[in-house]
C-alpha cells in the first residue's frame, strides 16, 4: 500500500473506530494549537507549529498512538501520562478509550511552550 498523500487519505483508510478516535484527537489538537499546519510525516499525520514538529499520531492494529517526541511532556505530565506511556515518547491508547481531551490539550500546551523556548534561544 502506498503512503498516504494527505491526512484525509490516511484517516479514510482506517477502520471506523480508529477513524473516529483519531478524528477527535485531530480536532482537539487543532483547537489547542491555533495556527498549526498538518502534514504527513514518516507515513503518519503530524502537526507543525511555525514550521517545527508539534505532535504526530497514528493507528495500529490493536491501538492508536500520539507522539509528542518530547521529554518535556513526560517531565511535566508524568503521573498523568503513566497509564498511557509505552516507550520513550509513545502515548498509547485504544480507539474505544481515547485520550481525555483535557490531557491532549495539556500535552499540546507543553509542546507549544517547548517550541517557543527553543525559538527564543
């Protein structure tokens, strides 16, 4: 199967439960980070802020994941994320039990602050 050319193409190819869960995640991220742009990066949907990577997400056979690619997120939200972290930077959840919207907003806010701090350097 060829890599998706757009986020819409990626989402439409998913089973309904995953499509709905990731669609809600996408909407929450957009609301939490006005001005973000979407792209396909490494074969999965990603968000960029001012040209810098913000977060990406993907669906897998038995789960979905959000990738903040940030140690700052883990440090800031450690205990809250503990049930979802499965690796250095992977936040895993099921399509039937998506990440809470408030948690997603906090993840995005930490990443926005991290990007802003790097830009000031």
